[in-house]
C-alpha cells in the first residue's frame, strides 16, 4: 500500500491544527503540509462549539497576567516562562486570526477589536442602543469575540495557502523509525480502509480527553494522547484533568455563575461563600460543597437563576446582540438555550465532568519528548505546565481555550519547520503498520456482545462522580483504578461491526488509559492545591512538585520534579 507523503503532517483540523498549518505555510511556503482530520477539517473539534470568546492581553502587561494567573489560579505550580510567552503572543495571535477568518472578530466603529473584561458591570447604553460597560483593571486581560462560523473561513485561508486536506480519516497510531516519529496510521471513517502517512514532522492537534459526558465538549476523546503515549511520549500534570461545570440533568448544557446562586434543599445559599475574593471562574470549593451537601442529605441542590448576579453580563455576550454583533452566534445560542430550557423540568443542578485532560508534555517550542513529534492545542495545555494547579481551559480565564489553541498552533510552526528541514526522507516499517491494523480491527473478529454505548455508560460511572474526580480520597481513587482495570478486561467483549464501532473501541482504549493516568497521578499528589482537592490531604504541601509518567516497556513509571523558581514578577 502506498503512503501519502508530506513534509509536515498535522493531525486534527480544528483551530490549533489549522493555525499550525497556516503559520507553517506563511513562514515556509515551500514546505508541504497536510491536515488529516477524523471528520471534516474546519467543522470538527471544539473551536466552533463554545461561546466564541477569545482571551487576549489588550492593554495589560504580560508580567501582570503571569502574576495573576500564578497567584490566584495556578497556585504557584505554573511554568511561568511558558505562561509569559502565551501572554506576550496573545495580541498578535488575535491579529492573525482576524486575517485568517475574513475579519469575523467583532470590532468597534474605528476598526479596533471590541473587547469586554470578564465580570464588567453595565453602565448604560450607547447611541446605537448597545450596552456599555465599565472596564475595571481588576483582571490583567480582556475578551474578544468571533462569529461562530469563522472556522470555515480559516479552512479557506489554509486551502489558499496550499495546505492539503485528508478528511474522514482517523489517525490511531504513530509510526517510528530509529526512535523518531516518521508518520502515522489511520483508517477511513466510512470504509475502514487503512491509510498510511509519512512525514518529516508530525503535529498532534487532536484535543483533550473529555470522556463524552458534556455534549459541547464531546469531540475530545483522547485518541491522540493514547497514540503519543504508545509512541513513548511523556505526560505531566495528569491529576489536573478534572474540570467540571454546572449543568441540568435534563439537558447537560452548561450554566455559568451557578455558585453565586447555589441553594440546598433547605433553601440555604451554600455557594455564595465560595465566590468571595479571588477564585477560579468555576470554583472548585463550590463543587466540593455540592458533594458535601448531597452526602449529608441536604440535596438535591438548586440553581436559582434569578439570584445570579452575572446574568446581565452573560446575556450581553450569549444569544444577544446587546454588545457584540454576531448574528450567527446569536442564532446558535438562541436555539441552544431554547431547546435546553424548554426541556428543563426543575431547577435542580449537578456537576457535569468536562475533563480537559491534556497532559502531553511539550517544551517551549511545543516539541514532545519523542523526536519528530510536536503538539498544539488542548492535547498539551496541561503538559505545557503553564496553567499550574488548575484544569486547562477555562480555569479562571474564559476564552483561554481558543486563546491557547491559537497561540500554540502559531508557536509550534518554527520548530516543526526546522525539524522537517533537517530530517531525511521518512521511512516506516511495514510490520509496524500491520500491527496497528491488527490491533485496531481485532474487535471485528472477537465476537463481542456488549453494545458500545453500554460500555461507555459503565465507564462514565467511574469518571463522572465528583467524589472520584474532584473531591478525591485514597480509598475512592483505588476503587476507581480497580474498576478501570476491570473495564479494560471487558473491552474485548464490546461488539464492533462497522468502522464507526472500531473507532469507538479505540476511543474507549484511550479513555481507560487517560483515566488510569488521572487516578494514579491523583494518588501521587498528597495535598490540596488550586483545583486539586484531596479530602484526606486538605492542606498544602511545603514542596512545589510536578508529577509525570513515562511509558517504560508498557509500564506507567512515575517521576517528580521541583517547580523552578522564577523572577518574572
């Protein structure tokens, strides 16, 4: 079987992958770049499924951004030099994106970007009937907004730059020769046909692991993380992949600001105390409070939206043209809210696990620990170590998901180009490709009897509970690891008839691997810090440590390192 040859293979066609491909072509037009996407590049991933809000520095100082994020969000576990580079590149990144998406970032009449500080207060209306807000200096960043159909324009920019696209092919494993990544093996989503790609450098932009629980984040299924792990890549900060948001059991759409109006069944507002002072956007202690109240028989808990002081702000940026001008986004959010709220039967609220498990370790050039392999976007947000003791997007900073995807995609370009220019013609070992095909297609001949969705539900019973994944305890963590091992043994019994089923089984393998990393890393950190809570270790440790895992002959071998001291602020 002949292979598709390219200089740089980008795996994943959402914002991070697209930004990487475009920037590579802008810096080195002669470099051959191919994006391979499991679904359709420009329409897949999470980039066009959120609020369309992008963090940018505005007039703030990068050092102030680092200071705030390190002090109040990352709880001093941040790799501050990486965080500083992120901050320094935000404004230029926004300029690039506006150019790539045909000017769909919202602007003021004078052509400047229209931005809004998080939690700004309404001051009135302007002459056009648009809401006006104060612009407090409290947060050293601001938020821009992009029309939600922008990714089709970004794809068009990539196409005009000469980027090649291979859609509806899912990459399941990487190929190596002499210790270096030289390509990847994928399969057709519709026909299951094997596809081989050879490349002088590979950029993984496949997103984080989100466990298919909350609908908006369901595209993140961790296959890229598992492929990188099998190729020998190191992972770091696995214990912080536990982001929850508030949701309704009727619709599983997210709500913002619930902790301001979180009432137990006795009518007491039990969330408000956790909104005082500096705290993450979705506060981990209010989520732990939900757990304690429910455990103590004071549930269910209720979200009384009329008591949420953030609603005037939120209604200005979502499903409303009262501040930004985004007709497509307004229709999207309007339909979503109508469909969600029309199904809601009560004000009962629960925490829904989003995950954002993103531990693929990268350096300042977004190179992984495996030669020839790079990463961009959510797959490596935690592994960049920039965010510290908090799950990657959104942490505190709304819009940082798009912001980091844009930054890392642009930042990976130079390293990937240099790697490709220095590399010989890539080769692969046919036996390795055949082994990948054998693993991927094994479920077809296994005669499984468990329906894929039934298996998924059993797995989600392990990872979704807040007592396992946020407010943790050694006993519960060990029980969760044991159940993950049991489910891994049952995976061979999942029925797979179509290529889509095969991809589901591959996703389940990734979910089980990521869950194992997450729970085992959670056992290593014997403290509570930032978003990481241990019921049995409620205090800070005296030491600042990062924990990592390496794949040594198939074994998950842990290590630790002291967080460097910095003099940035």
